[in-house]
């Protein structure tokens, strides 16, 4: 599924690495004690890639936050747990983050301290859990507003937490995070239409949009790539592109150096979106991504920007 991932996109093709709290507590083995760094390494996501340009402490804390989102998402998508078990597991996680309880879990123990350290509400972590939990039973979104409500929880709230960990001084940066979250999540949804339909029977595209362009649910579920489908996807593209533009407009210059990781994520996903549009959305055939050489070049560019930002900070001392 295309989640979390604004910042922490958690698509269905990412290998599941979560282990339930009950298993971790009752069966302590090397595999059950995966560190947050190991979770990030195994996931091989674009966000884990982007964290390379962060200072050491913030990188460590963002890795912990990433692992929290990654594992919560994997619980919701587990093929081995029942709906009740998933809901029970995520309810326990929600209780822990709201109460600041460190239960001896390698992921939760690290993430419960982040709200106090960086000054953001614990309720944001609970909202993220609520967002991923909705995937347990929700397979359709009737309206665009319904979809945006979901995107806010699994992407924009992730962005709000992230900019606090990155560090920011301007209120506009929080609105930037919200808009970028929408942009990244809509890009994920466009990219993963085929995967979500095939693997989960799930359609994130608003049903009102399908009707508007004469595309049926069956056509999505069976992977029918028609001219009507392309028009539908062009419409979704325009929405996502609009959020990228708004996020760029809202980014304050004063905070731009601190947000190198999110700017890098924005560039990677913006380029994926453009590749999808240029190729006319081959989402039933493959999962679009950037060539490793292109991603390496982007990383090099942002590492250089990070070095420049560090020099500017030294000069201000």
C-alpha cells in the first residue's frame, strides 16, 4: 500500500520486517530484536536514502521515527494476523505513544521520547497509527476529501513530526510539511494503483473520480489500461503536481537548510511523478522508480548542499 511514507512512504512491495510486541516480549531472539537502524536498512526506502544528508543525532532520531511508521504499517498489512489481532496490536502501540510508556520494544522505546525531545504532540503519533489502521478495513474512498483525510494522517502528520526533528523556526514550514505530505502520498497512490488492486483489492483513487472518467472498479482490479484510465490518472497527476508547487511556495528560506532531507524526498518523488506521466502511467505493469544512478546523483547534490549549509552555520557563529 502507498503509505506513510510523505516522508515515510510504505508501499506494499517493501519487505515486511515488523514483529508484534507480544512476540518480542515472549520470544526474545536475535531476529525479534531488530534495531530501528536495521529496519531502515532492510526497508531500502527513499526516505532511508534521504536521511544520509542529516546530522548524526537528527539522523538517528529520524531513523527511529521511520522505523515506527514502517513497523506500524507492516502490522496493518500483515498477511498472518487477523483483523482483530492487527487492531489489538496497533491499539497497544497507540496506548504506548500517548502515555509515553516504554514497554521494552526496540522501536517503541526509542520513539516515545521524541515528542518531548522535539516539542510536538504525542497525539500526532497516535494519528499516524489511526491512519495505517484504517487500511485494515477500508478498501475504497468515495470522495477526494475522504482520501485527503487519510493522506493527512499517514503523510502530512508524518511530515509535521519530521520537520520538528529536522529543526525549524518558521510557522510556514509546518504548512509546507502538510502540503508536501499530500504531494508525496498522492504520488505513491498513483504509482501503486496496480499493486494495491492486485495484492489487496484496494482502490485509493476516489470513486467519484472513477465515475467522472467512466472507469469502473473492475477495470482497476483487472488492470485495464484504457484511454479513460489515462485521463483519470492525468487528473490525479494535476492534483499531486499542485501540492508540490504549493509546498515549494511555502518553504521559508530561513528553514531550507534544515529541511534538506525533505527537499530531497520532494525531488525524488516529483521526478517519479513526471516519469509516470511521461510513460502514460504503466502502473499495471511495473512499479516506477528512479534509476539508481539518478538517485545517487541526487544524494550527492544534497550532501554537497548539506556541507554548504554546515559552512554557513559555522560562519554565523
